């Protein structure tokens, strides 16, 4: 029996980049997707419904109050019949309406009424994108489980304007579509989730999530240690967000001053080797998120007694050896032990994204959350974070958010991903 064509509902907003959606429709249909389009009133100022309809091979829906449209298919069915809703270009206005839950035209009514995953490709002037209102709206959409692709940095249609705001290219949007519509990987490294969540209830109910957080302390002697500046704020926020979505959470934490998140099983450790042992003992899990800043090295032979000065003229020499690689070890666990989704963090001070892409491959994990922790960013120990989510299908540049919002957005993505895997197995 041949497989049913996957259906994309493309919502076209009123921006200059609307012309690129023609190319997107063409490419998506070449890949075998059925595409149906909804256009906002403003979108029709930029591309004609005739061109869009000619390329989709279907009628184009524009009016919430059209008697014919409503009788024939209706806005609720329109939103439910799709496998994925793609908003491209997503104007600042459309994003604001989505974040606010408006439904005063067909596009927004469909987006509010849907139970399907939504992918948004913002396209606007860099000042509009950077405006705190748009950044707030983007953060709200991420926290609501909506996926963003782009915007890219580049030249704008307006002369002499460069910056973030260019819509992702059609081939990039198509890759993001394929990532969301592709069947879940099967095979040894991706066993099905251990527990199927109940149809009703919180999105992570029945799931086990392991999170690591904070620094590790590597002993030099009983009173001294090597540490780093990690506060544990991001890892603890992730554990709290996972618990809020109904997961059973095991938080393996290095020494921090962060309070224990409510409803989370906290295991306190000091050194990297203890962290690895605690994570292994907590397996199996559906998802493991390694947000701790684990020391790469430890002192080869820590002294059992306090090292004394004793009038010696030279300082003691410390030989360092490598710590176990917790992320890599767990990513290479065998079937039934490796979590379906393994997420690492990459805190860097230069070439953040390039390094994260390399790290994702070399560690064998599924996603990397990368951030720039140069001292001027104030991220290490601070309350806000600007992250890039690196997956097998590309890079998402998330707007600056507080660490709680990053955690909520990440866990919403995890929930959506695990749901897709369950649906496809
Ligand atoms: C020439 C022109 C180009 C525009 N380009 C954009 C754009 O790229 N991104 C954007 O967010 N708004 C843009 N706008 C403003 C939107 O068209 C306007 O906010 C409109 O209300 C959006 O409606 P919609 O969100 O329902 O599609 C542009 C307006 C004009 C006149």
C-alpha cells in the first residue's frame, strides 16, 4: 500500500519575502508533499493568489467569513487536515498575533485552532526583529512549542540595511519541514520511548528526564579543589521546566547554591566521575540533558591529606588527567539504555556554532544547545541566555531570553520531539 502524502498547510504573511514562498511550494511539491495555502490579506499585496494556487494545485484560502470556504472545508478542518503548518514569511505582526492568541482572520484562526506542529520562518527588517516586542513574541512562541527557522543575517530588501531578519532560504525551510515530517529514526541508537504517555494530561507525563547541572569540583586535597564558574541556573531551570510538563525528573547536580526545583529527584555529587556514575544509575530515561559544566581534567592523584607549605621553596606541581566524557558515554550506551534524545551543551567563547556542530557529531548526541560564555555576555552566572539549537537538520538562533524561558522552550521542543517519535513507532 502506498504511503499517504504528507500535507503542509502554508500560511503566507504580508512581507517582501512572500515571493520566496513560491519557490518553497515548488520544492515541497517536488519532494512529494501536498501543499495547501492560506494567505493573509496583506500577503495578497505581495504575491497573487493566482500564482500561489497555480503552484499548490489547490484553491487558496483567504477569508475567514467566506460562506463557500466555510461550507466546503471550514477553518477548523483546514487546520486539522495538515500534518504540519508552516508560516512563511512570518511577519512581525503575524508573530505578535500568534503570541497573543488572536484569531481575527483566517490565518490566525487556523493557527489558534490547530493541534498540529507549527514551524515559523520570521522575515522582517532587523530593527523590527530586534525590537523587544518581537523578541518577547518569539520567546513566547518557542515556549508554546512552536519551532522557529531563522531569521538569517543578511542584506535586506531596503538598501543599506543588514542584520538579522532575512527569511531562511526555501531549501533551509524545506530541510526543517523534512526534519519534522520524517519518520523517527529507528535502529540501535534510537529505541522507542520507554513509556508511552497517556493521551490526555501533561505533555511529558510518563517520561523520565535526566538533567545534569552546575559545576563539578575536582579535589586537589581534602580542602582544595578545581572548579569553574557555572551557577547551575540553566540546568536547574531545565529540570523545573521538565517537571512542570509532567516528567519524572532526576537532577544530578554539582555543588551550587540553587534551590532544589519542586517535584524533582535531586542527586548531589562533587566530581565528574561521581556525576557519570549517578547518571548511569538513573538510566533508563527518555531524554538526558547535560547542562552541567563538567571539569575536563582532574588531579591525577589527589592527596588524602592537606598539602602543607612547610617552608618549601617551590609550589607543588599538579599533574592533570582527563575526566570521563559523560555526554559521549551516555550517547553511546546500548539499546534500552541510551535515552531516545541525548542533548549536550556547548559553552564557548569563540566560533560557538561551528564548534557545536562539530561537537554534536563527535559526541554522538542528538542536539547541542550552544551559547557564548565570553565574560562580556554575562551569561555565566547571569539570569539571561542567548542560545543556538544545533540538530542534525540545522541551527536555530533563539532570541535572548531569561534562563527560565530558555528552559521552557527547550522542554516544549523535547516534548514535541518525543511525541513525534511515539507517533511514528
Ligand atoms: C512594502 C512593504 C513591505 C513589508 N515587508 C514586511 C516584512 O518583510 N516583514 C514584516 O513583518 N512586515 C512587513 N511589512 C508590514 C506588513 O505588511 C504589515 O505589518 C501587515 O499588517 C502584515 O499583515 P499580516 O501579518 O496579516 O500578513 C511590509 C509592508 C510594506 C508596505
